């Protein structure tokens, strides 16, 4: 855990626009960055629970192909890469 002095330094850097917490991008203070990072982590975990580990990994592979001008799906189609989209359909709770 960071000391009060370290937290104050991190907060000052965050207020100047620096990302001081992994996942805290765009937070305007240390506390805001901590909350953003926690929410993003929780959101990813929830999504993984909804579609399963295998689907989550497949979604990551597709997203990893995206570029500034093309989505992962467009690029995969152009390069002949296939994805099993049935792996990441929302699972029913039966």
C-alpha cells in the first residue's frame, strides 16, 4: 500500500493528466483512476462469466486483429482467419 505522501504525489500526477493506475486511463484524480480500474476489471470478469473462458478468449483473438481503419472481423475476413462465434454467444442461465 502506498504511503500518504506517495498517494499525494500520484494524485498530483493524475491531476496533470498522467495515468498512474493501470486501467485508470482518463481518470482526473488518483481516486477516480482507482475506481475506473476496478470497474473495468469487474466488467471484464462479468463478461467472462457470461460467455465462458473459451468465448472470452475467442473474442480477444478477434479484437486483437483490429486496426485503426478496420475491425477485427473485417481484417479476419480479408486474411481468411475464421472464428467460432458460437463460443461467445451469451449463455442462458439454465
